[in-house]
C-alpha cells in the first residue's frame, strides 16, 4: 500500500516542479535523495521536503531502502495576481503561480512473491 504526502500552495511554478519530479519518478528513495540533493533547481528543495514527509508517513525507518517513488505529480494551484508600477501611472499585471506537489512511496518488496 502506498503512503503519500502532499504539499499545497507551494510558491513555485508547476512546470518547473514537474521537471524535477520527472527525475525521481520510479526511482528508489535513497537514489531520489541523491538526485535532489545535487540538483541546482530551487524546486528540488521543495520536492525533497515532500519526499521526506512521504517516507516518514511510511512509519518504518528499517523499510527505507526498500521504498521507491511510486507516484510523483504536480497540480496547478491558485494564481496570485500582482501589479507592478509602470510609466505614466500605469500598472502591469504579473502572475505568481503556485502548485500542489503529490508524492507516493511504496514498498518494493510488497510485490515480491516467493
């Protein structure tokens, strides 16, 4: 059975987070930690935080080497609309995007029979 963790309203664009999630999807948890630790993107820190939460939700530190990232996806959150001042009293609108990060980890030995 998969255990999951969700981080909602993360102040990063969903496309940028999705590129980081593509790197760890299907990998073992220990390998995913290494990938995220040496990834220079800002989204890697947010994803690592959610991954640690999902592993902690699995409730057994002894199982950590057997866990893998079963699901990792991102959804778009609400868009915060802001105004930047421009010339002659005008304002230019820009959007601050947010996202929701979902990660589920599962025990690899759950499928092994024998």
